[in-house]
């Protein structure tokens, strides 16, 4: 069951979690239960798959090389939690994770993206992850260096004597006093800078600009397939120009911190770690795989379906993909595929691809009881989200138990009589129930509102009763 959340998990929760290596399959399921209601079979399957990755890391290299991940195929209607399980799993594990739509890829030779670009996207995600980790390590040093550079701009030191000038006289007592006075002034500026009293003062900072001519390259494979980074290559040819720009102290401090961070981070080292992490721990979630299921036998948009399957097959089997960061092996990347399979069935996939997804999990449809739990149980559940949103307007919104039950009942009824879109129906129902309150909230004098079953029925009864109307509104 999919629960849409307003933001990331809280930092305190992240700190309290055990490390990924210490999480048992049961503990992984418990963590998933905080956000996703039901679907125990799917949670168990992904928890075991994730734990097997940790077990493999502890084996001898020659044995670990032969142990391949057991890819998972999730089958179930839309809105039951297929995507959310994979997303929460990746956040929990801290692995490189990319969700792609199978329907946006085309067979080689057609205009569009080819399937190898999903691996390139995974590498880019891993690069960003590792770079963020390294930024945390050098953040303090970068801030100290940026502070010293900013103080140099605010209080320039005396320029050193040139070689052509007369020899400098030996240091005297006055020079020593001048240096002490400069140091005291610098310390005062440092205190004011840290207190934010200098944030609006203007300083002149030397910034770098790349003077690369604008041009376009037309390729039949798309820009993302060009493995050579043209900007990096041409920056060495055309060089980097520096120019001075005036900005506030606050802006200059942020800019100098970024410069120092880029100087302190070894991107070659970051790249090596990221590529290794992708090869050993990467997770690729291929959604809507049912949209490319089907054998050849028609014309038009369906003609390349089997071709896309044939192109995906070697990547899932294990191949080497050329990226701008080097060659990446896909042998040990975990693939999780998902699809509703309304008009097709898993057996419509080509046999070779079916064999590469040995673990199949069927996710069940949601009923009225599931909807009631979804509305209230998970962290940041839908009801809690709406209460928090309206609280920003000073409006205290509460839901009675019979209101929750009525919303769940209406959602189940509409899903039954129209298209079944699972938990996503709750978004539609709640938006319709709270439409007037959300619109009038800023001007309402009464700042406490209680939603009960009578109010829910009043807002929805006529729409649900009219089948044609509910089909378009709900």
C-alpha cells in the first residue's frame, strides 16, 4: 500500500536506526511497516534480497563473484505499494537507487532513450551520494578556509615588497605593533562575521568563468549517450577565465565554501567508490514493465515492445556498460521490476527475461479496512498531512473515527464501481472532502474544525450516487 509522504524521514529517526549491516530481515520489515500498510509477502521478499547482499559481502571474493542477486518481479494493481516498497528499501539501505519507467525506453534504432541509460543514471546517483558523504567530511575544513579567505578580502594585508624595490628595512617595534593591531582587528571582524553583522557588506570576489562556445551536437542516440563530457574536455582547450564580481559577504561566504569543498574533494576517488558501490550494491527499479510485455504481431507503437525486452535482457543478465566514468558491470545489480499486468500477464514477457526474475510476489488489492489503516497508522499518514497543512493557517483540524471510516468506505466503493486505483483514491476523496475548508481557511474566524461522518457524506454522497459524475470527479 502506497503512502505518500510530505518529506524525508526525520534526522533523529535516521540516527536511531541501526546500521544497514546490522538489520535483520525482520527488522527491515518492521522499518517498512512504519510507512507501508500490509503487503507482508512483498516486504519479506525484498528484505531477504537485501540481507543476501550483506551476506555476500562477507564471503570470500571468489565465491562472492558467483553469487548473483535474485531479482524480484512485483505483480499487483496500481496504488498498492509496489513503488513505495522499493523506494523505502533504498532509503533504508543507503544504496544507489534509481526508479525508471520501462515504457520510456525504445529499441535500438528507434528515436528515444536506449536501456543502457538506466545504468548511467544509477552511476550519476551514486556519484552524488558519495560526493555528499565526502562533503560532510570536509565541511568544517572548507568553512574555516573560506572564513580566512573572506577575512583577507575584508581586511587586506599589506602587499609584500617587489624584488625591484629597495631592500626592506629590518623589522622594528612599530612593525610588530602594526601586526598585533592587524591581528586584533582581524579577530574583531571574525567575531562580527560569525554573528552575521557583516552579511550585507559588499566585497569583491574573484570568480571563475568557463568561456566555452555554445554549440549543439545532433546524435541519433540522444545527448545522454555521449560518453565524453564535452564541457570538461573543452574547458582544457579554452581555459578558465577569472573575473571580479561584487557580492554581499553572505553570498561570498557561500561561494568560497563551495570553492574550498571542490578543492578538498578528490573526484577521482569519489568516482571509484561510486562505481564500486553501483556494481556491488546498486538497485534498479523498473516500473511499468507490463507495458512492454507482449510478443510481436502488430504495427504502430507496439512494434518495439519485444525489442525493448531483448535490450533489457543483457543488462539484467549481466553485461558491461560504458559510462563517462568508465566501464560498469551489471552482474550484481539488484533489479526489481513491477507492473499491474491488467491487460497482459507475466508469461507474455520473453522466456529469457522471465527467467531473470526468479522471485515473483503478488500484491493484493486494498479493501476498506486497509484504507482505514492507511489513513491513520503510518508516520506522516494522509490525515496527518492535511492536519499539518491547515495548521500553518492556524486552523486546528480533527477527524472523528466515523469520518475516517466513511472516507475509507467511499474510497472502496468508488474503486469497486470505477477503475481500481488503490490507495491513490484516498487523495481524490480527501481533496474533495476538504476542498471548501482549504479554500476558506485563511479567512475563517472559527479556527477549530471537526470532520465527522455527516460532513463527509454531505460532501460526497451526491457524487458517489451519480455513477457518471463520480467517474470524472472521483
